[in-house]
């Protein structure tokens, strides 16, 4: 009896995990200019968190390096959003 309940509960949990994973992947939409700007803001937040965490532990140079990488990615996303917005206005 215990093994049957264990198997059924494991199956239910795995099914829910797979179903929810598919929903979260499909919900990410940064193909629009607005989505790119949101992604840029998220990346800026990660930059600050990464630098703060590294500086807290005394790794100042590593924190600066990670901060720069995240800010570069944020700039890339912001540039893409600008490009998409301009293309939309022109066409």
C-alpha cells in the first residue's frame, strides 16, 4: 500500500513540475521592444546584486568584473529595444 501511494504521489509531482515548467518558458517574451527593456532592467538588478555580494566578501575586482559584464548585457538589451522601436516607427 505504501509503495503504491509513493509511486502515485511521485508521478503527480513530476507531472505538475513538467506542466509548470512549460508554462514559465512560454511566458517569457522579450521579442518586443518592451520585453527587451524589461530584460535590460532585470540585468541591471543582477549587476548590483552580483557586485554587492562580491564586495561584501572582499572580492572587489571580481565584483567589478561581474558588474561590467551584467551592465554590458543590459546595454545590449536596451540597444535591441531601441532598434525594434525605431523600426516599428519607421515602417
